[in-house]
């Protein structure tokens, strides 16, 4: 294995095997190092993905017995599902709403935390908490706090005069869905803010300071100088957020799980209703495939329209 | 995504562009205003967890009282003892489950990702970029999307509802971040160092252990903590794959205390505090490196 170290030390970045004949040999030497990763990814990510796609064309009983091919039955059952259009609309509102609001607030927060002020480290540490804490736990405490009877947040809103009397935020589909969106923004802020903060750190200090000094047109300076330089960080933050928010289960599960019907469901929570309540693994698989295609399409459209990687 | 290898700015001093400028006159006042604003922001982020902490000391009767009290009339630290033996869920088992799954998955990620990150950062070989892209793609697939497939696969293999299944799921889905962040740290180390060690007759594994590892340690720690916290908080796959109450992690067990009609909120919050405090401490430890890591692994 030590033979590779004999290549010329002049080469700066990485070593390339000399000549075509040793290509397969090089690949063979790489395998012991990469093999475990490949096995794990193949076995636990790509195989179940393929298995799920295959299952979506099979007819499974509730007990998991395979009753043979089903053609497109599972997909047609999805199309005939009466609440489907509502669920799809919810999904769009959920993803677009949460991601846009998260990114906008995070841009402000990152800009703020990039400046020096006493206690900044503590504020940064405080912002980290919702990131480290389990989303289920964060959501559960908000759910409790918003209870119309014993909820402490509801009582607080009444005490400061924001509400006349406690409001059942989590009792009906629409307010519960909006509440869940608020929580989703809250738990997405730390990661997004930190990514944008990391992006700001890559901008040379003199550029940032010049932009800050320019008091009069500071918004224009920000928009013309800082924002374009933030583009790569913004792209990463947005894409990871789209993936996370789209796949988010616990928030809606806790906040709207007890509301009957599908008015507060996204495609992701619907998958879990199919699996857990009805044991419809085949239909759930079909919906998962659709779900994945939607995520993929959204990201491609985002990359196409916003062109986050454009250098300018 | 621009998936090129870049060197991380691992130097925390570069990141803390802090307090360098003198505060005088209106700038001093602005700093005070900013500190106040910072305090308000911090409070907003801490508030839910404060509600949690205070609630965990209330009695069952008081936490369901209408209208609610802000502070407990009677502080009950005994909740933290009683919550371990309730009819709702076998909490000691849930804690053990969470620890076993998170620790094993983290170790597995480290054992699998470190060699891959090292090799891809050090050597060019056919398929190197394909491999790195493949790893990146797994970042897009989450256990939530694949839950149906994973469930069916584990049933077929006969390991559904086992720790092993969840260890595999957690490690596979956290591999991507670990490989990428360690890759960028390995890539930042001058190659000459390896070569010198090789000339001295060290084997590749010895070089990795004695020379390279100490230098990439910050990256490794970040990867470990990040993976550990993600495994600790995992919810969706556990919900589908782990059906026996004893096997479920804290994140799933917690939901058992919330009933349709009667909820033991004081225990929900007690369990949450126990679940949150250790990971917040871990995360706070890598707070500075988090910015460096995100810059290295993602932004560039």
C-alpha cells in the first residue's frame, strides 16, 4: 500500500496514477478505504430506495405479504385519494412559506451577529439551542404552551393584552398548520443563520467594513455588495432547508396529529399516516417515490431560476 | 453544488473578528443598543426551554390548572425521580436505547467515514468524484423519505424493531456530513508531512494514526458531535422501525406522555430537559468550529 507515496512530491494537490495500465490497480487500492462507506450507503440508502420504488408497483397486504405485481394501481389509488389536492397545496405552502421566512430572518440575524457587541458569544450560544434540541421536544413544549385552557403562552398573550381570551391555536387545521409553520421557522433559524454567518466570514473584512461604514446607502450597499457575495452560502442554506422542511415530520405530527382529516397534512405526514394508521406500505411507497421526485424537481427549478452558483 | 475540495479556515481567531475596534461616542451607545437587542433575541430563543424547565417542577394538578401559573406554587424536584417509573413508557430502557444507538452509530460513522475522507483527500483515482457525489446525494435522501423502504427491508431481513436497524439507519444517513467535513480537514494538511513520515518507514495506517489524526482532530470532533446529536434526536425512522416500547429512543418515548385527554406534561418536560441539556453542552463546545465547518464543508 505504501507504493503510492513514491510519486513525485512536486505535485501540489493530489496524486494521479501514471499510465493507463495501473488505473484498475489504483481503484483496487482505494477500495479498502472507501468500501465500508460504499457498503453502508448501498445497503441502507440506495437499496431501500430501490426496494421502495419496486414496492410501489406491488400489491402488499396489511401484514406485508406480497400478492404480486400491481401495475400502477398504487399510483392510481393516490390520484383517487380525495384529499390529495389539499395535501399538495399544503405541501407547497409549507415548504415555500417556511423556507422563505427562515432565510429572510436568518439574513438579518447573521448580519447582526457578524457585528461586534458585548455579549455576542452568549447570543450565538442561545441561538444554537433549538438546533441541538430535539425538534419533537421543542414542538411539544409549544403545543403545551398554546393549549387554550392550561397553556402558558396563551395565558401570556392574554395578560399582555395581545388576545382577549385564550385562542385554540392547535384545535383547528388552519391555525394549527400556521402554528406548525412558525415552529418550523424557529427550529430552522439556527442552522440557516450559522451557514449565512459562515458565508459572511468568507467575505474579506475590508469589504464588509466598507459596506458597514457607508451609512447613507447601507441598504443599497448590502444589496449590491454583500448579498451577491453571500450567494453560495445562501444557496446551500436554501437547498438544505428545502430538503429538511419538505421531509419534516415531528412538528406537524405533534401539532396537528390529533386533528381528524387531512386538512393539515403535507405529503410527508400523509406517508406516515399510510404506514402507521392503515399499514398501506404499497401506497406509502408510491407516495414516497412521488415525494422524492417533487423534492428533486423543486431543487432543480431552484437551481435553474435562482442560479445560486452564478459568479458575479 | 460546488463540490470542490477546499481548505477549512480552522483558525478560530480568524472567525472571531470581535471587539477589535474601540468604542467611543455614538459608537459606544450603538454597541449598548446592540447588546440589548442581542439580549432580546437570546431570550426569544431560550424562552421555550425556560418554559420546559419551569414546567418540569410543577405537580400534575398544577400543570393542568386553568388558568395556568407562571411559576410553580410548589416546586417538585421529585418529578425527576418519578418519571423513570411510569405506566406510559419504560423510561430507563428508552434512555439506554438512545445512548446505545447514538454511541454505536457515531462510532460506526467515524470508523467508516474517516478512511474514506482521508483517501479521497489524499489521492486521485478514477471514480473519486463519482464517489464524493454519491456521498453527497445521500444528504438529499432522508430516512423520512425512505421510511417505507427501510421498514420493508428490515422486515425482510428480520432485523426490524432492533437496535442494529436503527444504528445502521442513523450511521448511513449521517455519513455524508462526516465524510465531507473530515475530507476538507484532511485536504488542508500539507502532504509533505506524510511524505516525511513515509520516508521514515511509517506505514500508511501509522501515518494516519500518528501524524494526520492529531492535525485533523478538530474536524473529527465536529463530525462526532454533529453525528451524535443527529442520532440522539432522530425521530421519524425510529417511529416506524422500533415498535417495542423498550427499544424506542427518548424522542419517541416522550410522545407517550401526551395523551388525547390526560397528559403528564411535567414528565414530558423532565424527559426533555434530560434529553436536551447534554446535547446543548456538546453543541456549545463546537460552536466556534461550527462556523468553520460550515464554511469548509458546505459554503465553498
